[in-house]
């Protein structure tokens, strides 16, 4: 006799998720549900929604790494449950972080002896690294002013208007005035001469950018260093430099080893770099390195012992995952100098392919420079009919995420598109992107003029009596615009308006 069992209504484990009620019921969005749901249903429903996100590898707006080798992916998953801050429990992870700090310090030419340990720390990203470096500058400046009996309540930092928003956050959060050197058309980085002119006795540091977010260009840190030395001699001040090498710190040592921007320059006291950009690690890791112990005030370092041993810490965050630290160490030993150089050369080469392809279309001016972060920033030669924002929007139909943005003051009348070339952006993708941009341009040329231009035409009628201007009602204008688009769509369906 064969025993059989009929599945009960409650035995949900044997049902397909798409055959269950969980795909029919509305899920809670703002309040926790009263009842549980099966794990496979929860996974499937969330996974389905996530399909509507963009493809990270086609997100050309981001500098952040979107691909790593499977071996490193496994290391990340195996260590994802380790809390990095618990140094006594995870001493090997702590050791790996210290190795990374020393490797990066040597890469930046820190003046270290053979057995001398570098001064630095891993952070969640360059934003935290900049906050820590800024706090060190502020505290050191305050201590000096107090010792001299001078006011210490109005610190400032001199930067270019092209700095990343994290500098504005630091200034606002920690009450430091941000003095920005304005940009000019055709020159989209900080002018060192103007920057040094803005330095005064309250300046805690000048921040130079090695790889501007706007166009990838490196600022002239060497010239800034030389000008500051002269000004410090004249004034008796000791104004230092911080280099924000978030994007360029893992590029310059491999592509431009002779370029002086790092600790070879005496006024450079600290450098930050993003491991999750061209350090080739997934999002969540940055580094800040100081020139020497004297440049990091001891009073900013906290010592805790309630996790099992004395543990010095200088971070804004407390708990954080160990995975990215381990991934950074993997990349440093896996690739070595040779591997990083090869990756950066490939990125630069593919950026040049993209640049040349865009130039051949005849539609664009190239705003970025060949030397710098491997990216291509470009703007339309003629945007009287269609603009960069429309190109950005239409490229999304092909899966590409290409940002369009305006430059900061005093160049805000300039609009650009920008493509960041990362490790996983191959020549094939570069050529494909040029093809898709060309398709978008041709399609835009077949479309009616921009709606705002159409509105300006439709809202006025110059054929009124005695040459008077008769304005149409809002509903009449809307109907005419709708009719224009209906005709255009019908023509396309009929094959009369094909786009090549």
C-alpha cells in the first residue's frame, strides 16, 4: 500500500513563490508587517524589484569599482561578518590594515626609515578620510594659535570651487570657513597663484585635488608647494597642503611616476585616497596617510579597552566591516606594481579611444585632459536645438548612465557630459558607447525642437491684427504640442521617419 499526502494550504514550502499569495498581496513599505513570509518569497520579491536598478557596470557616472575577481569576492563574503573595530578578536585583519597603510605610504613616497611604521588609517571612504585630515589640521592650528596667545575661533581652508561635496560637509559640520578659488571657462581646476593669495593667518591648510571630479584634471601641487614655501617665509606662517587624491592617488604613481604631487613635496602633510575607486575595491574603503607622527595630534586618538585590549582608534565611524580592508590587501599583493600599471594603462588607452570616437562625430568639444584620471568630459558644440541633459536621458534607453551637469561658479554656463573609464570598461564598450551616442544625436535631430522652444513659438502669434501679438490659452498651446507629437509618432510607425 502506497502512502500519500495531500499538501495543505499552509504547507507553503512546496509551492512556487509565483503560485503563492505573496505575489498578489501588497508588501509593506513604511510599516513592518504583522506576519512573517517565507524566505524564498522575501528573496524573490526583493530581487524582482532590484531588477529595475541600473546595471552598475554601465553606470559611467561613478568612479567606484564595480568588478572584482571571483577569488576576492569569496574573501569578501567569508569575512563579511567580521567587525573591523574589534582588533583583539581579529588581529590578522588589523595586521592586514597596517600592511595596506604602509604599502600606500611608500607608494606616496612618505619619508620613512626601513623599519619605521607609517601613520595612517583605513576609512569608509575618502569623505571620512578628509574629515579626519581636516580635524588634524584644525587641531594643530588651534594648538599653535593658543600657544601664541592668538584667536583660534575662525579657521579656514582654501580650495578650488571644483572640490567634491565632502569638503563642504567638513567645513559646515566642523565650523571651518571654506574659501573657494572660482573657476573660469577653459580652466576648471584651482589656480595655485590665486589660492596662495587667499591664504591668511587663519588658513589651516590648502586642499589640492589630484583628479578633479569635474574633468579628471590634476592640480599643480608642485607649484602650489613652491608658492606656499615663499609665502610662509615672508609671513612666518606654516600653512600646509592636504592632497585629496581620492581618484588620482592610485593612478599617478603608475602612469606619471615623475610627477611630484605627494610627500616628496615638503608642504604636503597628509593625503587621502579612495581604495574603492582606482584602488580597485568595491565601495566602502578609503585611506588617509600622514607625513609623520607630528602631523597627527595625539589628543585626537582614542584608546579603548572594553573589547579585550588597548586599541587606539581615530575614526568617525566605530563599527565597520572588515571585508573591504581584506579586499584592498588582496588587490595590492595580487596585482603588485606591474598589475596596477597595466590596469591604469588600459583605462587610459580606452579613454583615448572614447575621446577620439567622440571627436570624429564632429558634435562635441572635449573638456577633459589627456593627463589625469581616465575619463572623458565633453560638451556639445551647438546646444541651440538639443542639450547635454537630453543626451544623458536618451542614453538610458541603451542602459548607459552618463551624467550631465553644469560647472561650478564662475563657469556655471558650461554644461558637460562625463564618462568615467574604469577597469571593467573595455575598448569594445567604448566603441559601442560612441555608436549609441551617435544614434542618440541623429534621433534628437529628427525630433521636434525642445518643448520649451516649442512653447515660446506656440504661445505667441505674430499674425494678429495690426501686427499685434495674440497669446494662446494654455489649453490651446497644449493641444498643439500634443498634435505635433502625435504626427511624429504616426510617421515613425509608418516608416517615414526612420533613424539610422
